[in-house]
C-alpha cells in the first residue's frame, strides 16, 4: 500500500512558489501597463515636455495639471481590435486603458500660463518658468 504522507513544508513551499510567480507576473503587467515616456528640456523661458507617441488615445480624455511643482498627465487609450471574426489573438504587448504619469518639475513654473498641444499622437507641454527668484538688492535712499 502506497500512502502519500502529508508534508506541510513541501505544501508551504509549493504555495510560496506559486504566489511568488503570480506576484511577479502581476507586477510586470502593472509596471508595463501604461508608462508614458517623456523628454524634458529647458529653454531660457520655459520647461518643455514631449511625450512619446500615445497610440489609440482619445484626445478628449487627456488631462494635464500642475500643482505644487508636480506635473500630472493622465488619459485613456482604447483598443483598436480589428481582428477578423475567425482570428485568435496569440499575443498582446500593447496596453490599453487609463494611465497617469506624475513628474516632479526641476524648476518653479507658471502653471496658469502653461500650454498643452496634441499633434499626431504626441503631447507637447510648455511651462513658462517663474522669473528669477534670487534676492534682489534694493537701494535705500536717505530722506531728510
């Protein structure tokens, strides 16, 4: 008679391995879900942010805000599934759905004067910089 003995250590190890694998896959899919890539550069008057091309975006879903030195870009991409009715999807690497990206700005900006333009799938945000914030010396004139 061949009886399999219950081995709690083996069962726990199997459970731990299964959970670890599930967590890795879950984290990978969350991390890769919607990472908006950006380039940021500075001109004498402004910070400029260019996004990588955002495929399948509804421009009306884009929201851009600046608060306390942090830029937030959010929106939603939609699937363009044009699969023939008899096709089976074998792999999907593109991600769709809601996304949000926050960026700590390296300089103080005038958020109320910001501009955002969307053209050919790319978003360009221009943030005018706050004027020089260094202390200024004020000449004191004696009055008699």
